[in-house]
C-alpha cells in the first residue's frame, strides 16, 4: 500500500466522521440535505477531471457520469433519499473502475480510496439513518 493510498484512506475516514458527526446535530430534513449536498459535490468533482482530459471519448464519459451523480443528489433531495444512498454506493463502484484502470481518466491516486471509503461509509450510515427514522 502506497503512502498516497494510505493518505486517501485517512482523509476518507476523517471526512466521513465529520459528516456523520455533523448529522447528529441536525433535524431529519437537514440530514437529507447534507447528504444530498455531499452527493452533488462528489459528482461535481468529475467535471473538473473531465476538462483535464485530452480524449473526447473520456471527456464525454466523465461529463455524463458527473451529471448523473449530481442529478442523483438533487433527485434524492426532491423525490426520495434512497436515491442518495444508491448514488453513494454507485459512485464507490465508479471510483473502483477508475482504480482498476477500466477508464483512463487522470485522477490522483489518493482520491480513489478517499472517495470509495467516504461513499460506502456515508451510504451505509445514511441507510441506517433512513431505516431508523
């Protein structure tokens, strides 16, 4: 395991702990808004990755996926928060595809473990939260 990978894991854990801790001080509706905002932010990062690409094909793939994740966060807020849960888990899979070289987007090595850990832990917590309320 590289130093960059470990750094990403640590930041992913820290950001998840911060998000979950913050959610304990918010009413139900604001917790959903917090995770919807996180989903929109997560998806938005890939717009930046897309514009760094030289390949038109990869740029389009990244722009479409980023738009899908942003839309998932918005629809999760407007329609059903379970869409946010699905979006978080799907985004973790999306990041693993990048990590395994399925797509050639230039993403920093530390970003992938950060995102996978955050996505799946946040998705797991939001699942627990929705089932408990």
